[in-house]
């Protein structure tokens, strides 16, 4: 009775909402950030009617208020592959591969998200999911101990795994099951103020890398931040200290621009939270752990392979002009470098389109009549078709590393050799990750095909790209 199944987009929207409600309870500063972002967004739209009009043409205006991404870190291949199965119930697929090891973080990651523009419009909820790489830790004794501790935990409730299996065999969940699934899945992402290890073990894990302690010493992969989307991150960054939130020194990603590209992010530092550690004979000891933080982001147009190569090149250049990673000491100089270097990146949608640097969606303008041409560029020039930026739905490895670092403490930088291993990651995941560029290309192509069809009906001739 497939007609009684709830659409996975709906399950994802419920889950995103439930996560947000839970995180508000867990981290009250998150609520402060939501408030701040809502105000900045309202002000930005009032001041920039052209931006508001663009967002309403693309439909993004409707998803803006609910748009969130979260992040988790899991410890074993089995946890990662079960996570994939659970996210699939909510219509979320693994997209992209991120290697964080060059930045001294012993994880590699993917982003679980919806992939079709209609599904993204229904709920753009995404989760940046990292897998701990114990193999990068050179202390064999500690490596084994960590593996042993991880092997003994189950991060999912029996019920959520049963409902997931049910989804897989039936092809869907009915409403009661879907609602129960959301409530059960939520448990995996909760914060536990009780550690599963002793204070001594925690210190040993922490001594190797703070992130290892964060993954290994707890019952589950607590959601470590939930990020709303702002339309003006510079304004939001300036507003944070005014509300008693201490922002990270540097906004990650590209500099401010008229036509935003990719993703800009800033965060507030992780909170130090009390934790009860396990002890012999049931005598526990109290300590603390810092894991959970806040983040906001501004999203811009997705870049093609060519655009991304230019972005990476200019970012490298800006970073090479300061020594080491951007930090509090060199923030102003770094931001200036970034502005200077990115002068080479066209800041105009028509140029970005013309040069094939970014992805767009095509829309009919509503102009009537018979277009005497089938050429896309001519149709744009003649006012039959217009294009709008296709928003970037993914993450940036250098930015992610900066966010990790700022929360692990700038001092805690380890050195790992460049160690990308998408093959090992996909083996652990139990599936290949999707190529994000192919997804943007598909969306762009679908929008063009829709225009072609409509114009063809209008003129009786197909439109060539
Ligand atoms: C993930 C950090 C990366 C982002 O938005 O790039 C991230 C983590 O700390 O687990 O969230
Ligand atoms: Ni994030």
C-alpha cells in the first residue's frame, strides 16, 4: 500500500525541526543565533529588494527560515554505514568526499543531503558526517583501546534500526512509523553528560587528539552544531559580540562579494560542559568536555569545476601570504589578502555565466511571441529566458578544517600526511558518495529542458544550449 507511505522529504522536514527543538534545549546560545539571523535576514531583504526578488524567483525564500546543517562524528565503519541507512529513510544521500587529514584532523567526511532541487526546496537539511580514522594514530596501544571502546557501543536504538529495515523492505514508512522513526533517530544525536570511560582514559584519548576523546568517550555522536543560513554574514558576525556571543576571528571561505559564491561560515567557540566520568565501583568523577558550538553561514552560487579551480587557486594564494592558518593575530591582514586575491574572480552573474564559472537555473521571463532563434544566449539576450544563481548545497574542506580547528583550540594542531582515501571511506560507508558537480549539472539541465519545452510549445522549435 505504497500510497500510505510518508514522503521521505516530509520525514526529513520533521526530523530537522525536531533536531532544532532539541538543540535549543541543549545549547541556549543556538536560540540566540537563530534570533540574530532572522533579524539580519529581514533587514537584508528590506534593504536589498533585488536580492529578495531573486530569492523568491528561485523559491529559496521559502526554505530560508528552516534551512539548517548539522555535524556529527562517528567512530566505526559500521556506525557510518548504519548512519547512511538511517539518513536514506529521510531522503538523504552521501554527497562528496572531504579529507580533513591535511589540516591535522584525523577524519574524512561526507555530507548527507537531499539531491533533487524539488527535495532540497522541501527541506534542505544536511548533516556533515565525519568518520574517525584510528589508523592515523600512531600509538598502537591507544588505537586498540579506542577500537575496543567503540566496538562495545551501539549508537542507534533497536527500534530505529528495526524501522529502517522496515523502510528498506517495504519501500517506505506509514505515518505512525515515520513519526516514531523521527523520535527514535533523535536519540542518536543527543548530548550525554555521562562519559562511557574513566577520567584517566578520557585524558589519555584527549592527549592524543581532542577529537578522538570527543568521538570515543561518549555514548553517541552528539550533534555538535546546527547552522542557520544568513543573507549577510558580515552583518551577523558584527552582531554576534553585541549579543554576548564571541565569534571566531575569521570568516571562512571567500571574501564579501556582490555575487556570493560557494559558502562563507563563522562560528562561536565550543562550550565547556560538565561531564561525569565512569569510575571503578560506581564512583564517578566530574570533569568537563568542549564539543558543541554554534555556526552561521551564507550560501552563494555553486561553482563549476572551472570556477572551483579558480576559487581554490585564489584561496591558496591568499593563505600563502600569511604564515600558517588564519587566526586572531593575522585576521585583518588575511581578510585584506583575500579581497585582493579574489579581485581576479568575476563578481557579476552575467560574467560568471558567460565564462562557465558557476551553475544557474533558467526561467522563462514570460515574454510572449515567437523566438526566432533556438540559441540559449540569443534567447537570454532577447529576454525570453533569464537565469538565477543555483545555490551551493555542499561544504568546503578548508573551511571545515578551520571550523574544526577553531573548536579544537588553535594550539591542538597535529600533522598528518596528505591521506585522502575515498575508496576506504566508501568501503566503510557501504556505498559510493555522489559527485556534487553532477547534481548541479542535472539541476541546471532540468531547468533548461523545462524552458525548452515551454518555448517549443510557444514557437514550435527546440532551444539549443
Ligand atoms: C564539522 C566541521 C565542519 C562545516 O560547516 O564545514 C562543518 C565538525 O566539527 O564536526 O561543520
Ligand atoms: Ni558546520
